[in-house]
C-alpha cells in the first residue's frame, strides 16, 4: 500500500513537471518570456533593480504577496 | 501598541515582542527545543516572550510574519519554469512541501496561534512583511540613527538577495535590489558547500579558515563566477551552480573550474581549501566594499546599517569600518533570519501602526541583545538541586573575585548570568570564558570543550574603555560583529612567513594568543559597564589580577548544540565537557566536586554542524 502510494505520487509529480510545467515553460520561453537571468550581461550599466515601495498603503502589510 | 513578530519555516525561527517601539523580549525557538536552527513555528518562543513581557494574548495588537509566502512561491515557480527540463529532483522535493503545507502559511500560522489562545481573533491581527524589509527594519530601527543608509544581504528572501535602502525617522525606503538567483549569500554558501561545510551554518567556518590560505583563486572567481559592475551590483554565471535546479549548491563544472572535487566533510582541510576560503572571502569583501563606496558617494549619508546573513561576516564588517567612508556603522546582532522577527515587529510598529520612533542617539535599542529569559536566584538553586548539582552560594563581590581568580589560574568557566542573548553570539549571558594569555587555551577549548575543528578562532571580550590599547579599533563592537587586528605593541614576532596552513596555529602571535587569529585579527566584543555590569565587573576583576582586561568568550554550547538557555542546560553541558567551573547566578560549582555519576557523554550528543 505504501509502495503504491509512493509510486502514484512519483508519477503525479513527474507528470506535473514534464507534462504541464515544462511544456508551459517552453512555450512561454519561445515567446520571449525570461523567467530568470542566468548569465552576465556586459551591456547593462548596473544589475540593481529599482524597487517600487508600496508600503505606504496599509494593504501592503495585509497581503501575502 | 504590542506587536508579536515571527520568523519561521526556513531556518532559525524566532519570536519577538515589541511594545510601543521598545523591544521587550526576543527568543529563538532552537534555544527552547534544543534543535539547532529549528525552523518550526516558534510556539515555545512565543510563550516565553509573553512570559517575559508579562503580556496576555489579548493584549497583542498585531502579529507579523517576516516574509510574504506567495511572493516566495512565485519565485520558486519562476525558477522551475526558467530552468525546466532541469530541476525535477528539486521540484520533487519542494513541491509536496509547498503544496501540502508552505503555501498555506497564513492558515498554519492562524492555526498555531489559535492553539495558543482560541478566543482571540488572530485573523484580523495577522500581517506580513517582506523578507528584506524585515532585515532592513531590524538594522535601522534599533540603531541610534535618525538617518542611515541600510544595506541588507543574504541568501534569498522572496526575490531580493540584497537591498539598498534609506532609513529616515520612522520610515524606510528600499531604493534598489539584486534579485535571485544572483546572491552574494548563496555564492558564499556555494563555497561553504564546496569546502565540505554545512550550508546555512558552516559559513562562519569558511570565514575562520580564510586567514590560513592565500587568495589564489580570486581571478578565476572574478572571470567565471561573478560579474561585478562599477557600482558593486553583480550577477553570477548560473552554469556553475546547481542551487536553482538541483539538490546541491554547485555542479561538476564548478569542480572542474577549480580542478578538485568538493571536500568530503570527514576529510582533513587541505591547503587548497584554505586558499579557496581566502579567495571567496576576498571576492565578497571586494563586492561589498564597492557597493558601500558607491552608496556613500551617491547618498552622502554618514551612517550605515547592515543586516542579513552576510552581515555576520565580521571580517567584511571590519573592512567597511576601516575604509572610513561612514562615520558610524551599526550591524544588527541577529542579522540572520531570526532577526527577521524583530525587523517585522518594528516595521509593523512604525510603518503600519505609525507609532512615532524615539531615538537615543547615544545608545542603540538592542539592550546588549540580552532579550531572552532570565532566572531568579531561587529558580536557579531549585533547578540545580533538581539535577543533583553540588554548588556554593557566594555574594556578588566574592563571586566575581573568585571567578576572576579561577580564570587567571587557567580554569575554563561556564558563565550563566541574567537574560539570554538574541542572535548567534554569546555576549556574556551564556558564555564559556577563559584566560586569553594562555598559549594552549585555543587548542584546549576547541578539542576538549567545544569538540570542534582545531583551526577555529576564539573571540575576545574586552572592557570598552581599553579597546584601542589592545586592538586597532576605536569604536564600540558590543555584538562581536567587527574584526580588528591586535595592536602592534601586543604582537609578538614570529616566523609566520615559513609556516603554512594549520602549522600557523603553533605560532604565538601576541600577548593574548588564545584570541589572536593567524593573521593577527580578532573578532572583538567590547563590554560596556552600563549594558552588562556583571560581565564588566568580572573582566575588571580579572584585569586587576592579570593586567589584561580581556577574556576569551565563546558561546555556552558544544558543536552542534544550541546555546544553553536554562540552568539545567548549562549544568548538562558543564557535565558533558571538560569545563572546570560553572557559575550560574550566584551559584558556583567546580567539576571536581560533582558526583561523577552525573558525567555525560556529550561529545556525540548533538549532530555536528
């Protein structure tokens, strides 16, 4: 029973990763979506990302995102 | 306005109570559960904080969690989407944890709080901060500054791995960030892993190892692993790392770059890994100094606050002080994730509830980081009796003089006084103390008492008023977060140029060899009479006997064990090691007088870190 549960769970996560997540990622990447930068970019003057602060609204602290 | 701050679910969970901006209590969960870096919801720490602050659950106005779970999940998803088809192993491990539990952190937090007090409506009180805002708040709000530049750096929070902010009064503005997967903390952790130490706990070992090596690999690191811009911002070449898509920090390409496989933790540390440690330390310092120079020029602000795990790199902090661009540098003592609980609570106080911030320009608000539980003399005696300890009670003055005298005779003393420290350092509340003049003390403490690697240095506690006589340092370092060299007049000439690697340990380098690292550096703690009067009195008494206003101060634990919390923890640690004397409150006991049946095999008691 334990083995069966483990097998099904492995299968589910395998399917989720390779049949859902991976094809979705490939399509998005083909259309130019950049999820994470993986390499140096010598053309950029700086790697800092400007932060937009939004904690003046009380909502900021109420949300989980 | 009473705020409960919480950090949990990654490592070093903690709880903090802040009342109208005053920090009433701060406790790490690991100290109570006795599990090092315990990440579980800090239920014990919350209870302890409420006991200390004498508040009931109903009196808590807000509870704030130190980061935003959905943003973190989004980052995780983006990483898998960005790296797939790589990353299945990591996905297989992380997905069940997130889908089954971590994604529902709000529910979990509310559930845990409800078990503590079912009648309170916690849902209306629960708030969420951002990870790096929590770090920035923990660095700025307790500092004695009205205005400061804030630099936070760690492994990763939600997206940010480093942030640059300005703090003014009761507000913080984060100006810019470096985003995952580019992280100075993770770069350092990758080298920690490569050198055979545990990630998230062995980083300070790598820092301690660096002075034994030469920075031979700096160019390779600069050329292949990290690109640093003029303003100090940086990116990593992810093709050498595995932390985004695998279960390790580095990959084979990384190993090929340096020509050696990762060190197995059971192998001795070779000269190669000492050089590796020196190299990564040099690179990290170079990057941070570039950032610091740039922000100093950009903002012209004279105060700097630091937090985040990277800020625990006290060698780096010492270099920031040394370049002198900032008049004042303040580092949060609980710079790791445990400090996130404090930062979140302070952010809620000032930025959500808009309580006006009161600043004492002479003193920070951390109260010496002595924010944990304390035990009354009656409690101590009762606890010690319960465990079968044989002790004597001495009056304050006699106790101090007797302890100082025992220290000067070469005894190693467990020192348990007052409130427990918050953060990774023992600062005279839960410390093991010894005579720094002893040539054999470092080796003896490492091998017989701490059961840890022989290369690791010990830190000095020095009376604040004597610091510049003994060290090249002219400012306070109350939290042991600055490294400075022993002053020239206390150094001894050695044949250091001929010694290599661990052989350097044999050289006697100064009048205080037990706390002088192989490059003459020391991680200094200055002790202030007002902040820690009892510890100050002990060092003063030792100074009268020895003409040396310094003691060796190491945390009261063995390798892999959280710092002791209760008198019983202290007695167990005392009976499980070669410590000679234990002082708890006004009770003093020597090992030779204890029942030998109470001896413990402590060496294998805790999983090594």
